C-alpha cells in the first residue's frame, strides 16, 4: 500500500508513519456510518461494552492495566466521562435525579437548623437549587478533589497526579453509568426516589473504596482504611468547593448569559 496521506510504502491496516487507517475504495454512506459508529464506541477494539463490563466487575485491576501501559484495553477515560455525562444530562431532563430531595425546602433540610445557614438563607436557597440543577457538573468538579486526596493518601505507591486523575476519571464516569440504572426504578416507582438517591450515594462511595483497594493492591485493611479516608475527606472539601463554584457562577458566569433584552421591541 501507498499511504495517500504521507506516501509511505507499507503493509497492514495502518500506516506506520502517520497512523492513517488503510482505505479501500471511495467513501459510501454505508462505510461512513459504520466508521462513525465504530469510532464512537470502539467496537472494533476492546471498547465501550468491554469497558462497562470491566469497570463493573474488576475496576481497579482494569484501570491499573491502563496505567501500566495497556492504553487500548479500556475506552479512553475522558471520552468515557464525556459520553456518560452527556447521557446522564439527557436522562436528567426527564427524571431530575437530584430534585425534590432534602435540598428542596427548609423544613426537610437539617442544615437550616444551623443559625449561620438561616442567616444566609438566600445564598443557600440558591446554592441548593444550583446543586440540584447542575449535579452532573458538580460530579465533574469532584474529580480533581478526589485526585488530590488519592494521591496524598496513597503517595507511597508512586502513582503521580496524572495517573490518579485517570483513576478518578474512570471512577466518576462509571458512577454516572450506575446513575442511569435508577431511571427504570424512578419511572415505575417515583415515590421511592427520595430513598434511591441516598442509597446510590452510599453505593458509589463504597464503589470508590473498592476501586482503590483493587488498584493500589496493598494490604486490604490498610488500603480500605485509606480509601475510606480519601472518600470522606474529599466529600468534606467538596462542599466548600461547590459553594465557591456556585459563587463564581452567580457573580461572573450567569450574568453574561442574559444577553437578550428583557423588553425586546
């Protein structure tokens, strides 16, 4: 074959010089759709379906393989995160996963028992509504927080910040996948949503710890303890981080979205 891109002579399915895939014939609608589908879901490799299975059954071991060099063994982490985040946003339009929880009213929210919260109820009312509406974004903001603390607590294992970022990106993306499983339950039993969401939160915290135990492969009791500490510490710091994000959003981002005049002619 002669690569049409760089004119290198080669044999095989990919050019060794520029990486372009071997092309046979002209574009057709059939191969165009096929290529788009296979590229999006990596069906021709160990792609999306394989990634879902591995991250459900042996997540820590599967992610460690990626870190150790088997880059094509799982779907790309950030692509997987964007895909799951986009799907969750679409499903949230119907099921509103985090609406109507304890954040929806003063009476149901134990935080309003605190005088400081009551004195700043306007801010907290807006923040809780923001947390409901932008729950998927807040999940993404949590990734660097979990990354920092998994790196600190497991520093002796010599995984750097970038490798911890990949680890926690996979974890967060697959937690969003688990969230999708609530859709049929909420569809047929909407009254149980207030029970399902806290149960989902606890389950994902446990999943987080389980992945750390598998990934770092230390003594089980010690890695479990450190995993629990990472999760609890990250959740503790996530609340003020989310509040800071809300403040930035209200002060600088949201006003810039109101570009249409209130009283257009």
